[in-house]
C-alpha cells in the first residue's frame, strides 16, 4: 500500500473543538469508508470531536456516480441540522440545510 499525504483545512480542528461544545458533530461523506476513516482518524485523534460517521453507503446514488446526502437518515429534526459541503449536489435533498464552502486542496490559503 502506498503512502498518501493528508492536508487538513486550516482551523478545521479548532472549529470542530469549539462547535463540539454546543453541537453534535456528524461526519457525512460521499467517500468510501476505508478512505474516509483514515482522514477522520487524523482529524479526530482521540475520538472526542465526531459523534457519528456516515459514508458513501449512506448516500443516495444519482446518475454517473454522483452522490447526494439525505439528512433524513440521521433521524434528527431537520430544522436543527446544517450540512457543510463544497458540493451543492450533496445537499440536493435539503437545500435549506446546505452551507456551501469552497473546495480545499492544501496549502495555507483557504
């Protein structure tokens, strides 16, 4: 197995630490579980930031291997959830819950 480099968005961990004091944090990714867990384990070294993890298998597969995230599977009040994602397709099922962000490819600039 080859080595890979993980670049975490600046301030992501400090943001999660602060948000965790007030909110339940659920990582919901369209990535495969094996890939996502490597990254999430690096972000949450002691398993104190992320309450639950959802992966590609929990997404709705659309055409051409595109995945959307339906927040209803989380079984929480929709009005109390946000979905922060760089892909608007991700929050297709709950547009009002989507918070768009720019993609991050590494480096110091955000």
